[in-house]
């Protein structure tokens, strides 16, 4: 059964706050901020402060000047026009002044932080006032007869690229839907406008509209232009990755530039502590994922080395981050892709390194809000990851099923294990849930009694019930390696049947309990339950209840007497309690245990 049919409420609570907690927390200081958010923000600020020095990358920083007046050093080597461009930069000041980024412009974007002392290193470029009136019609839209040549001749390419309508016009007319071929003259002029100066290029990268046109320019750039693009990006690679708009430009460059230039961009990605800020940033993590998916393993193997460091918990920190968990999951996906025959041995070796580290931290990862998705992905992916799935079940889940099933996020992992584990592992997990825990000495409750009414554990019980039903009615195979587990699944289903009969009144109070009852009622008409396993009478399982269970027609009918009201649970059983007669060894043939 798909999880969506009975756990939407859990997923809805995954990233949000409940209504009950909202009113009490909205007045608290720092409402809306999480530890992960503050951690990423501190990493980002520390990196920007470190990288804003004047000698960063050995170039003068146009955007990082601490002065209020920004001076463009047009004669520095990195700011000069490449020899490929023959046009003089004498009119550059005029064009920059029209865009609001000339040397007399001292407006800078300040970012609000917890300390209120950090300023962004970037120039704030507001949306331009409006396009020239001659380019607009009576509805203030771009004229239908306006041509790209006219815009180029007027020197308005930069102005159009930073306007919403103007950017759409440029994309449509520059190797777009309107013009598949561009005149050499127009192409040369556009290249000079966009690539003629590093500061202009970086400004367009960070513009909410200009970045889309710049991606089009990169896609249709020639060899010499690609070299310039690479040099501009490398000069401030980390800051571009952290920017919401510029990170798209970096991704396009990685995907379309020649391999030699793409490798140079990857080589410029910082290592050590700065890499943490990039992997956990909401924008930069997409750049890292693009590198993993598009580049050969040797180009990004430094990421695996960083994650597997023994002296630091880099893997744990990144997996527990909202965005970092996607980076780790992408690495696992690429390394486990058996359709790509390139570097098979290297990929297998790197996967072993990474999975060894994950197995060491499996308990913490499975219980985390975000890291549990990494464990779920490993469990549900067949093929190369199957041995690691079995290892997770054996070393992490078994002997801890009861406690983990009562956790909000770990219970998701337990459900996935029941669905995708091989049959011997499923049988061993079933044995632990049904018979692996000593009942509570005072209340007599066993693991199933606890989970069936638990806010998270009931989802695990529902999953177990569906698996048992599928095995009993023949929708799921029960024969493996010559051993048939049909009778075991039949007995487990009967136990659930009696448990639901006994607590029917309480179950009907909850939506999860109603689902359990409804499913058992459907199965009741086609399957004869025989709960004869319960030979010993107890105050919580009267003999007449067992006998009544043998009559399917009256199984769910209201009893003549009031149902037994069990005492409420005061303490939760956990995996720390003794497990009656359970020894977890994993021989080659699992069926020998059963």
C-alpha cells in the first residue's frame, strides 16, 4: 500500500508547525528560525567575510569594496576587455551609468542578520525604470515591429536584459523561437556588450532577469568566448554559487562549456570548511548536484573524501541539513547507477567508502528530519544498493524496531524496510515485533499493543497488516530458497485479527484504527482466521474472546458484554528491554532460523 493513503498528515507536519504549537510559538523570539537555518547562515557569512579580502583570487573586487563609493578599475588586467573584443571601453561609463552601476552610484544592498552588522558584498541592482518610449506601444508593451538589430544599434542590450519584458524579447530574438540564426554583426555586438567587462558580466549573472539571457549567450558561445566566461566565473565562483540567480548561470556553464573549461570551474570550487557552506546552501547545493551528475567521478571525488573524513562529522552535518541531504542522496544515486559502465571499479570503491560511513551513523541518520530520506533511498533502491540495504536492516534496525517505530522520522525508515526488504529479513522483523519483546510486567502489554495506538507506530502496524494480507491472499510471494513462509504470515495476521477484536472499541476512536478494522473486515469474508496460537488464557485475552474469534460472522459485531478496558500505558517499551529468546545472527541461509 502506498504511504500516501494513510500518512499524508505526517508528511504535512514534516516541514511545518502544527496549529497547536503555532499560537504558543509565534510570540517567541526568533520564531521561524531553525538551528539548520542559523548554522547555514553563519557558515555563509563566515565564508563571505573571509573571501571578501582584497587579495581574494588575486584580483580587485568590484563588489567587495568596503567603501561607500564604488570605483570601477577599468585598467586592471581582469577588468580590461579581452583582445577578442576590438571595441574600446570609452563608452562603458556611459552605459553603466544608464544601468545604475556607475562609479557615482553608492547604493548597496544591506542584508538583515541576527547581529545587524553584516553587509552584502554585492551591488544592489534595482529593476530599471522603464524601457525607452520608442520601444513600447500604447499598452506599454514592446512593439511588435521592434528588431534585435535596432536594440543593438542603440546600445540597449544590457538595459533590455535587466527588464522582464526586455529579457523575454532578447531570448526570443537571440537564437530563440523567432530567430534560429543570428547575423554575425549582431552576435558580435551582443558578445561585446555582455562579455566585454567582468563587472558587467557578474552584475547580469546576479540579476533576476538578466541571468536567463546570459544563459542563452553561454549556450551559443564559441571557443574564445567560453574561455572568457570561464575566467569570469572562476574569479568569484563561490559567491556566484551562493547567489539565487547566478547559480543558474554556473550550472548552465558546467553543462554547455567545453570539458576543459567545465573542469576548470569545478577545480575552483573551494575545499575544506568553505565546502560545508556550499553543500548546505539553498542555491549552491544545485551547483554541486550538477557537478555530480554531469562530471566524471575523478572531478568530484573530493566530495566523497570530504564526507568520509574520520576527524569530522561532515557526513552527519550535511545529511542533517535540509539541502545537504539532497547532495548526499545524489552522490548515492550516481554511484549506484549500473547503467553507466564508465569507471565501474572506481564508483564501486567510492560507494563502499561512503556506505561504510553511513552505516556508522545509521541510527542518527534514520532519526533525523532530513537525513532519514537518505536511508530510505538506500533501502528502496534495488541492484547495487541491495547489500547495503540488508546491512542497514541487520546492523541498524533489527533489535531496535519498537523504539524506532515510535519516532516520527525513523518510523518512515521502518516502513520502507518492511516494504523493500527480502523475505527472510521481513520474517525476522515480524518475529521481533510479534514475539521479540517481553510484555510489560504491570499492564501485560506487548510491542503490538503499544504500536497499534501510538501516533507514529500505528503506521508501522498498518504496513505490517497490509504485508500479511498480501502474503495470505497470494498477492505477495511467500516462497524463497525452498522455504515457504505462508503459515507464519497466516499466524501473524491471526494475531492482528484477535488484537483488533479485543480493542475494537478503542480502535474506532481513531482514523488509523478504523482503517485496520476496515481492512480486516474485507479479508474476513475470504479468509478463515484460526487464532489457535493463544493457548494460555490471560486477563487481557479471555478464552471466550478467542472462541468468539472463530466465528467470522460475529467477529466485529458488538459483544454482549462491555469490552475490557485496558490500563493506559505509563511507560514505553524500547529496544533496551530484554528480548525474549532472540539472537540476531545472520547466516548465509536465513531460512535456517525459521
